[in-house]
C-alpha cells in the first residue's frame, strides 16, 4: 500500500460537537421502498425540503449501491451542486486518493452520500436541533415521508429532516462498514457520541447493526500539508488501512 498526499486549520476542532436530540422518526421511511432504484428516484424528486429554498439541486450519491463500504459526508459544496454528485471537488479528489491508497476503487468498492441532499447556502454547516415548531408539508402523497411523526421537526433542523432518507440508504445499500467523514456526519450517524472527532476517530462504533468509524473530513486534511507521525493525515491513512482490513475480514467470513 502507498500513502496519500493531501493538506488543516489550527483550532478547527476546538469546540465539542453538540449531542443530538432526535425528534424525527428516523425509521419513518422503513419498508416504503423495495429497491434502491425506488429510493433513488424518490430522493431525486424531493420537494419542499428545508434546503430547497436555497436553490441547490438534489445531490444524492456516487459509486456502487452494492458496495460494502459506505462513506457519509456532510453536504454538497459548489462543485457537487454543479455536477449533481457528492465529493467531486478538491475534497472528493483527496478522498479518492485515500481510497486508492488502500486498494479500494472509489467507483466499485464504495458508496458515497451525504447527511443532507442539497447544498446549504454559502457552504455553511447544515443545521441541527432547531425549534420544535411543527412543520406541515405540501409534498404529494408519494413523496410524503410520514403523516405526522417525521415532520414534527423544524424546517431549520435540516439534518433531522433528511435523516430517514439516510437510514433507508443504509438499509438498501446494506454496507458492512460506514465511514463518517467529518464532525457533521459523525454527530448525525452517532448521536450518542459526545466527543470531539479528534478523540474518537479511528474507533469502531455500532449503528444500524453496522460497524461505523469516524474519520477526519478531507477538507480538514487539505488545510494541513504535513505528513508526519501523529499528524491528521497520517492518522487518516492508518484509519483507512484499518477499514480495509476490517472489510477483508468481514468479506472473508461471509464468503
């Protein structure tokens, strides 16, 4: 295996992520779609979601919907909004380089998605834990996620709004391993982990019956050009080596 070259701001993780209080029914969509193609079509046809007013397009996934490794990021950026696929800008190119460094094909071995499906205005972080004001939806019946439970979260609570879609992606893609790329993905997928990502990256957790590992987001690595023992880039490469070994182990036991 070969290392990867990349680039981190001082104090980026100075604040601890807030513990997430779930108010939506993240299983509200469970069983509604029998195939991934049906889910993908539903996601592409989402209307009246919290980020629709920002004017961005729906950005769903790239890679292989049958892959045993799922990478979950934060949300689309400018380039992702242009191309309609997640992780296609500078961060995505670094992610692909990291994956290839541990002999994972980004198109065949990995499924890549985000916690929210549109670009937040000005590339801000998607919001979480807004007010509990009930929000009505004007979606047509085939796009309504729940009669009541799901949309009792605020429209300001963007991550909560899209969470049932992510839950269904996990169910239908059925990965062995989920990688949370960055603090937003970590707090979304692992709401009970009340620590900075720098403290828990590289550790295994259980969620949705899958193995989950938080890692640094490629955009964080792009801000630090150093490669040395104990650097975030070195840690991330070691984390992905660990992920690759686990995938080999799980695929061997299932085969």
